[in-house]
């Protein structure tokens, strides 16, 4: 049974996307990549479940 939530679950997804865009505005490509890595690690720590994180990594590797 999949434990990774795949249904939309972010209130105001467009607003969240806009916040992400604004967070990297003015950063160099390397700085934006470092920001993304830090954000990923913070969110992974928040999730905290290795099985869910492994499922998310596998899902993110698929180009669908």
C-alpha cells in the first residue's frame, strides 16, 4: 500500500508556486540549486518517514 500522498494537498497551489518563484528570484543558478537542496532537506526532515521519502524519490525519478 502506498503511503505517499499524491492527491493535491496544498491550499492555494498557485500562490505556493509563486512563493517558490519569488524565493529564487535574483539568485544565481548555483544559489537557486542550493536553495532547492536546502528546501528539500527541510521538507524531508519534516516528513521524517524513510519509506515515504524513498517512495517520493522513486516517483520523482519517473518523468510522468
